[in-house]
């Protein structure tokens, strides 16, 4: 996980962080299963964002 994204995750309350980590894992799992390539993980408007070259950011 990118340090900037990790730092943002660490700012959330524990119960929220756990759910966000589950969602993050799901994103990476689906991208892998569909062979969509690398995931760009960054912050957009101060919140975690995920995108692949062939799709729109989440």
C-alpha cells in the first residue's frame, strides 16, 4: 500500500478502517480475477481511489 494511502487509512477509526481494508482487498481480488492489469492506488479529494487503465476510478 502506498504510504500516503496507508497514512490516510490509519486516520480512520478502527471499525471503519477494517471495512475499508476489506473493500480494498476486494478491489484487488476482482482486478486480478478479471486480469485488468495494475491498480493505481492514490488519494483523490483526500480519500482512497483505485483505478486501472481500462476503467474509471473508484
